[in-house]
């Protein structure tokens, strides 16, 4: 890696952050407004919110707090004075701290749950002090590591031609934070996301199940509370992780949502289920490609090895056939397609019984799915960036997005083209 080729552009990018953050408050509030995924009419939405109102996440308060922290960090400008090696060391140290916090939390939890330990507080004095120290250092180092990662992603986006005057618009800003849950609501007679309501992080499983059951029982809807990896508000919200590859992909994915929010595809996010799937699939494709480029450029030792093609093997004598390896995506696609066929025939109860039987089938093969219903497919089916369908079944929207990416000369051409799409018919015309 040629450090001298990177340092000056990185410093220039970092130098623009303070002004960008200072002027981002209006944009942040705009993105908070546009990022809500509630497609129901107001009266129906209010009926759902009777079960969630006091447990909903406050995006405005979180956004203002995050912007204040980002502005303070930009004012310090610490990353500008660090070389590439020092920046990498700071990011790695931060990830190590997160791993240390996870291990300490797990140890303390086990001790407190052990019936053979009479005084768990005394038995964990050292670990609890170490946890306090680690959390204090994480609070100090976290904003610096985020600033470094933001600048590195901006550098990659500039190389891809996805900047204006050398700066991504909007600027890359994210915050690692406990994430809200999402309450997904779908009709029972078809698979369609009607509402996506953000709930407080830290809700117990009992509280989440009670919300689901209340919506299903009293509103005759399919409901599921799901965990998420990121939220495309501004700054974007990202889950804590020690996996740098996952972090790079998710930060890139959520920045793509911010990018699209300022353009027709993002503005029309809730206009139709098809546009929602186009948006989410686009963010998934861009997130994977850009995240992989970031890792290869700045953390090449963490890049996954390229797939190796095995040489053809000579035919072997016939042997008793072994059961095929379990293919999750294939089986999930079969489940989605069959459930939709039953729903189309008006057999709602039969479809729900079938999905429950399939949930137990997945459980037996090691996939611990808590609830498999219409809301499950309404949420996970929107992320259709890989061939094979999976939870998307035979939905043609994802393959159309994939086809447009395949025929685009560059990632920038793909993103700038699809950002102007306002209907699935328009996307089909672009592909055909």
C-alpha cells in the first residue's frame, strides 16, 4: 500500500467533515422524517401504535445527540494527525475493546447464573472493574475509530466516482449504538409490509412477543419484532461488532440509503413494496461491493480469500447416495413460494400452519427461527441481492436489480441510474 498516495486525500476528506457536520442538522431531520417505513393509512397505523406508543424509539433525540458528538469529534480533527498505520491501529484497538467487553459481560453473566456461586458480586470484582475500564476506553476511542472509518469509506467512494468535489453527499457519518427493534406488520391474506415501527432497544423477549400477539389478536394482522443491523437515519445507526468485514459492509449499506434518500428512489421508498425492495436490494449490492473495497484497501489482511475453483475430479465408482447438504436459501424459497400459493387460494390458516411446520423443519436443521409468518417474509424478502430467491421466493424485483448491476459499466453508473427509478416498470424498461 502506498501511504503517500492516501494520506493527503484522507486529510482533505477529514478536513471537510467539520463544516459538513455543522451544516447537517437540517439534513438529519429530513432523513429522520423520510426514513420511517410506515405505509399504512394514518388511522390503521394509529391502531397498531396503541400497542407500541410507549415503547417506540425517539429518532429525533438520538439524531441530535449523535450530531453533537460528531461535531465535537470533527472539531478536534484528531484523525488528521494520524498516519495510515496509526489509524489502522486505532480501529483494531477499538474492535479488540469490543471483544473484551463481550467476554467480560459473558463471564459475569455466567457467574451470576451459577447456583454454586454464593456471592457473585465478590466473585466478579476484578471482572466488573475491568469492564468499567474497558467501557470508559471504548467511549473515548469509539468516536475516533468511527471518524477514521468514515474517512476511509469516503476515500473509496471518491475513487468510485460517487462524490461531488471530492466529498460524498451526504457525507459519511455513522454511530455505533444499541439498535431499536423493528415491528413488522403484514396482512394475513398476503405477504406485504404494511408498517415498520421502531421500538426501544433492550425490550425483553416477553415484551416483544406480547406486542406481536396483541397486533395479531386484535387487528387480525401478521406481526413480527425483528432485530436489525443498521438504520439509515443520519448519522446512520450501526450495531456494535468485532467483525470488521461486517462493519464495512453495513456502514456502506446504510450510507447508500442516505444517498438514495436525496433522490427519487429513496424519496419514494414507501410508495410501493416493489420500490422498497429495489431500495433495499440496491443498498445490499452497493454495501457488499464498497465494503469489500474498503477492506482490501486499508485492511487487506482481513479480506476473505478469493474462492478457489477445484479441478475436475475423475468419476468415482457408484456408492450409496448420501443425503444432500441442507440448502437454507433453497428451502426458504420453497417455503415462500408455497405459502404464497396457499394465500392466493384464500387458504390463510393452511398457509400459517404450513409456515409453522416449516419453521420446525428449519429448527431441526440448526436454524433457530422464532417465528415464520407473513411478516417474516415481508421483511426479509425485501433484501433480494443474491441469486436463488431465498425469503424473496419468485419475486422478480431483486433479479431485475441484479441484472441492471450486471449490465452497468461501473458501480457509480448502476447507483446513479437506479437512484432515478420511480417504479418497477421503469426498472424493467432499463433492464430490457
